[in-house]
């Protein structure tokens, strides 16, 4: 298959213009950085800067960009693109194909799909040509990072999608998940259109394990329970407060979340310093910034829970202790960057729970010094009579060990 070098120089027109449709794309990483800077999103992480310094170009099989493709993008749409769907992917072409087919089946047609391939291997990028033959010009592919190189991470790739989005609404679909309700986008778009002050729309989904067993029939059962007996704002769902979201338990995973694009950009997109729980961080900062939030309890998709025994997901590449440690950092970042007291209190309580997990873990490992340190932090974050007793017990044991010759 012919390889075509298509250099895209920074400073040539709008950073969001000049997009090439389909898998026939080649551009410099420097251009990506310019897009991020222009949009006001967070700067890309150091691994991307290293690529820029080496001046490497990314090649994707195909032909030179065709201006007719750009003119045809959204040709099937009933109106100008209203929804931008961001799909980050890496080395999972079969799962990606399933996710994209679920989007293609949507009854709402005024959308664009921005697929960001993050450093997939060369053979995977070659396979995209066949996949895109089954799609239409609304599906846009952008390849970032070196083929087979270190990934830039989901936060960086999603931020690139947010910067490039032309829709007034932005939503997400991970490559290993998919939508099951063909009317999902139509309902979400209608809800935003009916409520000019609406900034966040949340739906519902099931969660399935790697062996196909249903782990959660509803992703947000607590929030569904809170809404029982409450009057619907309209047929699409309920208006909810941030306080109700914090009482509902958990958070809306990205596949069931939609935002006004202006809101996603106003909060700075995703936090690029982490590749774990970046979705939780994004969700609570967006909820804090939203003027109105709507919750539709309808099941619209399926989330496939990553197998933490495998390394194919960035989120599963961390040890349990690392995940707990990052969770604390994410909670602190949320608390620092939000104004709502309910969110801050939720983060503090969650942080206390993580400190408890760490304390119990190190106690089981026989590292009583670390167990005591984390027990004290947990007590400061979330005090209880039982945990106070446990902390005192660890302190007594520590004193006795010092006195024992």
C-alpha cells in the first residue's frame, strides 16, 4: 500500500481547520501542540514534546488529502454537525470496529466521529483502511505518536478530540465499549436543544466482565433510586443537582456522558498528568461547572470492565497500591479545582477510604510503620470511632516494638 507524506505546517490557517477525512492522514506532532495551545486546553505531556524535538513525522497509509472529502463530511447529516463523538483507541481494531458500528447505527445523523489512534502498531494502522471502507466521511481518523511507541495517554488523545470538535455537543465512546440504544444521540441532542442552560447530560449503561457476565445491571443505581418519585423535567429525564450526584454513588463513565463543547473546553479538558481515573476527575470538574444537569436513566450502552490481570489497558497496567495512590491524587485535584462543597466533601471522604485501604494493606504485609502513617491520614480525612480505635491500636503496637529489645 502506498505511503504518502503529507506535512502539515503550524500557522497555516485555523488550528481546527484543514482536517483530512478517513485514515489517509499524516501530520506533525507539533501541529497537535498548536491545536492544544490555541484551544486553551492543558499542554501535552513530556513524551509528546520529545517527539517534537526529534522532528518525527507520522505516516498513515493512503493517498493525499482530498478537499472533496472535507466538503462531504456530514453529507448524510440532516443538519450541520451537532454532536462530536471522541473515540480514543490503541491496538484494538476489532473492538474499535464494533464501537464505530454502534455509532453508525444511531438514528441521529448530524454527528462527527473523531477517532484518535494513540501509537498503535504499524499493522493496526494499515488495517484501518479496510475498516474505513465501511464508514462514511463523518468518521475522521487522526493518528498520533510513533507507530508502536509509548502511548500519549487517554487524557491527551481526548483533549485533541475536544480541540478539534466542531459540534456544539461533545460525547465519548471508548473503543472497547459500545452503545446499544440507537436513539441515544437523538435523545441527548433533543434534550440539549430544549434546554439552553443544560451543560451536562448523563445516561445509564450496564457493566459486563471479560467473561460476559453482567456485573452491574445499572451503572448508577443509587442515582436512579434518588430520582424515584421525583418529577421528570421532560420525557428525556430529570434535572439533578450536584448534591444529588454526590449522594448517588460513583460517577458517570464517559460512554454515558455528554457535554456542551464550550463547557468541556472551559474546564481545560482532561487532566493530562494521569492515565488512571482521569474520567472521574473530568466528570466532577464538569459537574461543578455545569449550569444544569440532566439524568436519563435509560440504558444506552455496555461498558466492558477491564481485566486488571492483563496489561492491554493503561488503567490495568498499574498495581493495586499504585491505583490507590493515584486515586488519592485525583481526589485532591478534584477538590482543589471545584467550588461545590458537596464535591469537596465527597473527595475528602473518598480519600479517607483509600487511606484506609492502604493502611490495611500494609498491615497485612507486616509493614506496620506504613500502616500507621496511612491510618493517621485516614483518621484525619474521615474520622470514626472504629477507625480511631484501630489507629490507637497501631500506635500502641508501634510503641511496644520500640520498647522491645
